[in-house]
């Protein structure tokens, strides 16, 4: 059968850019946050990145080999998944658990459901949540030689004050890639300029989260508190690099705004009323599950009107 009749998996977006080229753009956009993570936490951050990337690539290659599928590691999606996973991990995480997380992201979340384009949630976030549930103590251990106290979000929940400027620059505890908002924004601006993402999802995510914090955060219009909430945790990394995932987010313009609002509201609920001070990963994953329904009700109507057929006899 001719390739013209071959129907590929979603996302059905027509562009001259190949998947591999787009993944290269994402990798380049993640370099500022990755580089600062290495600077902030030391060589072990680099080791963890290399380990998770290797685990993801090897898992995809082995899975495809076992099920006799065409190798897909050349599209670099496994590399992006591994790098994103590493940026969402504490630098103190044992190496074998990072390897397990990479295998879970690729085999369980991605390949079992058909590979790139058919996974129902972001693989990196799926693996992070799996590790957070399975190894909660290690995944919440952010103590290093440079930072021995709690994360800024945990400190704020305990009633302590935090330094928003340090959070903006990145000189604070947290996961490898979430600390420097400036580094994340540099990468985000690059992706916007290259046309990889637009601002619908990140803007609606961040704006809805700010409104929720103002209404239910318990601090009123305390903009220092709001700024610290925006700079703390993985909100910026999640808003620009994971909520915007083509496969697991809506393709309709209105749907993208609704999706961003869901992410922002859920993040606010988890942070204000949940047991954990974070919440970004679970918020995005739950919103991923809502994507099919969001798309169903936000598909634009076709132009034109269909007239009723006139029955015989003019009736």
C-alpha cells in the first residue's frame, strides 16, 4: 500500500521540522538550566543527567529489539525524556533509582502504549511521580554540601521567610533543573522564538496559578509571597517544558488555554491544601488525563450552515 494512505499516530501537526530537529531545539533550550544545575550542585548532577539519558535510550532500544519494532532512538525523544527526568530529580538520588526511573518512563509510560505520539502522560513526569511514591525519602532529600536546609516551598509552608532573589537566580536547594528561573526562562524564550511552543499553555498556567494563590493562598495580595511561589519548585520548568508537550496537551487553541488553567488550579490546590509543598508534577499528569475530553469540547465548529432538505411535495 502506498505511504500516502498510511495514517500516523498523533500529534497530527504538519510542519517542515522533523521530530529529531525539534528535539534538538528542546535539548538546546534545556542547556541553560542543565548547566546551572551542574554549577549549583556539582559534577554529580552531570552524572545523574548522563545516567538517566543512557537509561532512557537503552530502554527504548531494548524494548524495540524485543518486540521487533523499528528503532526510534534516532528521533532523540528518549534523550529529551532522560534529560527532563534528571532535571526533576534531587542530586542526592541513588544512581540505581535514577536508572529505574528512566526505564519506567520509556517502557511503562511510553513504549507499552505505542511509542512517541501515543503515550497518555508526560513520560518524565510519570517517572518522577513513580519515584516519588516508591522512594519518597530519597526523592525529598535535598540536603547537599551547599544547601542543608529545606526547600523554599517547604520553608514557606513552615512559616519561614525566603529570599526571592536567590530563588530567581537559582542559589537555593531543590531538584537539579528547577532552581534557576532565569536559566529556565532563557531556554523558554529560545523555544518560543524557534516556534516550538507558544504562550497559550504557559501563560494560562501561570496566570491561573497566581489568581488561585491570591484567592486561597492565605496571604492576600502579598506579592513577595506570590513571587516566591512562582520561583519555587518546578512550576516554571513544568509550565514551559512539560505542560507544553505536544503529545499530552491539547492541539486546539481554546483547549490549550483550558489545559493551562487546569494545570494552574490543580497546582494551587496541591500547594495550598495538599500534604506536599510542590504539586506541579501531579497537576500536569492529571491534566494530561483530561486532554481527550478537553479536545472533544473545544474543537472549532466548521464554517457554513447545512440547510434542511426539502421533502417531496414541498413539505
